[in-house]
């Protein structure tokens, strides 16, 4: 099972761009060769801006990238002199099917930057083929690029740990999907791009040395309090339990919870076929490739647990099996606690009492039976509307003084609804970025009312399926 090793450095962009403001570190590139393939992005014909995240760039001290030279860097036409671009190696189970080698097939890590004591990866996505591309073209079209930009930024504003979007640029090139479509490159920022699949890549190769290095790297960078592999596993189990509970509390369906899309940092990663629910249904699925409903809304905790079992398994060469089992077994309890807290906040309850779980469950049952809109039903409770039924009476009787405040922080007024996301993509393909900008602006303050973006889709506007989005 040979990895893509020994390619050597591929310099496709001879004119390195020098800017003193962009001092990339390259800690992952400094790991041994078998962790990555070293190559430059593939240049594109005619880059132009689609979006640049100025507030986040300010936070990262990367505003210098919002320039003509920066555009060339973010399109992959030039490489900063401090950057050592690499495609990261990883494996993974996709819909349960094992792939010993996936890796960054269309992404390149440019390097890392430090802000407020945290180190962030800066990665181009859609920057051309790599040794991990298999049959893919290494590219992305503007649909999924803008989708990821918009939804990941909305998630951040909603308080959910997530990778961020720094920029989106159009390449001026056409790529072929179901049709010829305009190409784009996303600049993604993450606390790290380490995945469960990164560990699996080395576990399947019985490369204990690499697993030890990877564990040490992950602890140092992401979980400095963690004590060895057991501490790392414990931290990741806890972070994933919290993350999936947060997703579910805002009606988010990730859609492609493969082990290569489970981040060791506990951030949401990979916005392919994800979607927010309109009307509530536990078995809701959007991804057109998820035929069995493996990643349905209500199945997400189960799958997260399964993915963490795979992580524990990958760590077995460097830790005791009993300890791994014991830690992974804590997932269900930790998830249940996180979920209960998140869901009770949505009905204004801070400190849980006996009977509260039943109260929220009864509401969810009513919502599902009546196909009520997830976001708007909870949001209506904020405004003091008490449903005129048994549930409403029981709820009113239970409410404490601080209920309003708790609900206001837990129930967003708007989420990126599918039909809106489709609308902005269609407009962008036709060269109109205004709908994107307006929706993106509103989603920066999702807990404030924005009536225009709060309405559920009309029946003819309903999006039935989202695509893998490549
Ligand atoms: P994803 O479904 O985005 O999690 O990607 C799964 C795997 O397919 C990863 O190894 C990606 O790098 C790879 N991949 C996805 N799209 C492309 C593409 N257009 N070209 C090359 N590789 C790709
Ligand atoms: Mg992925």
C-alpha cells in the first residue's frame, strides 16, 4: 500500500510572491515526507474576487491578501515565499466503505498563521490536481465554493465550531460537471485539517512512528492539556459530542460524516451536501448520494459515535485497548448531556428538572406530526407566543424568569435555508453577486430578525436534494 511518496517538490509557479505581512509557518510540512505531498497550486487563467472576509482577515492579520498580489496567491497563481504548499495524506470510511488512501485531492495547505495565541491552517480548495486526486480534476465550481463560504460563516455566527472562509475567487476557467460551470477556489481556514482519517492512514500502514508523531502534533497544537493518546481520544470524543449536539439544536444536517470529514479539532468540516432543515423530521436527509439515510438528521449521534470508534481503533497501536474502549463508551452520555442542555435552552430552560426532557420531546413530536418549521417554531416561542394546547400550558407552567434570555441566545431568527442558498448560487453563476452579499450580511447576525430571510420555502421552492457538490 504505497503512499504518494517521493514526488519531490513541484514548483509550478516560478514567481514567488514576497510580502512581509504574510509569514506562514509550515509545521505540518516539517513532518516527514510520508505525511504529505509537496507541490504548488496549478495556475488559473483569469482570477477575480468573489468574496473576501475582511473582519476575519483582520483577526488573522491577513488583510494584505486583499490586494492584486493577494488575489494571485489565493487563486494559486503565485506562492508566498514563506509558504511550503502541501497536500495532506489521509484515509477514511466513506459511507462505511474503507479507502486506505484519500488525501487532499483538490486542496493545498499553504501554511499556518498565528493569531491570538492560536495557530490556523490556511488552505486553498480547488487549487488543481495533486497526487491524491485519483480521477478528479482537482477543481471546484463556484456553487460549492460559495455554499461553503456562506454556510461555514453562518455556522461561526451561530456559535458552532467550524472551519472558516477567508476568500473565494473565480478562476476565469470553465470546469465540467453535469454541465460546463465557472471554476473557483476557496480559501479555508481551520484550527487544523487533521481528521480521524489522518490517523487511519497511518494505522492501516502499521506505521507506529507516524502515529506517535501525529498524536504529539495534535496534542501540542489542539489539545495541550491532553495526556497522551488517551487524553487526545478523550478530548476528541468530548468535542464531537458537543459539536453534534450543537448541529442538531439548529437543525443542521452535515450530510457526509465520513471519517475523513471528522475533525480532530472538533470543528465542522466539509460543507458538501449539508443543509438546514425547514420542517422538522428526524429522518430528514438532503444528500442525493445518501440513499440509505446513513447521515440523516436523527442518525448523526449514532454515526459520530461510530466514527469515534474508528478513531479509537486507529490509536490502538499507541494505546491500551481497554482504555480506548472505556473512553469511546463515554460518547453517548456526553452527547445526551450536551443535547439536553442545547435543546432545553431552546424552550428557555437553563437548569434541568425531572420531566424537562419529556417536555422538549413532546414538542418535537408535535412539530414532526404537523411538519412545523424547525427554526421558526422555536423562534416564535421567544416572542412570548404560548401555543394554545396542553403542551403550551405545561410549558408556561414550567417557565422561569430567565427563560426569555436563554431562548434569545438559543433560537436563531435565520439560518441559510436551502432555497436561498440555491438562489444565490444561480445568481452568482449569472455574474450577480448581490444576492450572495445580502444573505451573507444578514447571516452575520442570525439572532436578529431579518424577515426577508426567515420565510420557509414555498412548495415549488423546496430543495429536495443537495449534491455532493464537487
Ligand atoms: P469529500 O467528498 O469532499 O470529502 O472528498 C473526498 C475525497 O475526494 C477527498 O480525497 C477529496 O480530496 C477528493 N475529491 C473531491 N473532489 C475532487 C476533485 N474535484 N478532484 C480531485 N479530488 C477530489
Ligand atoms: Mg472531505
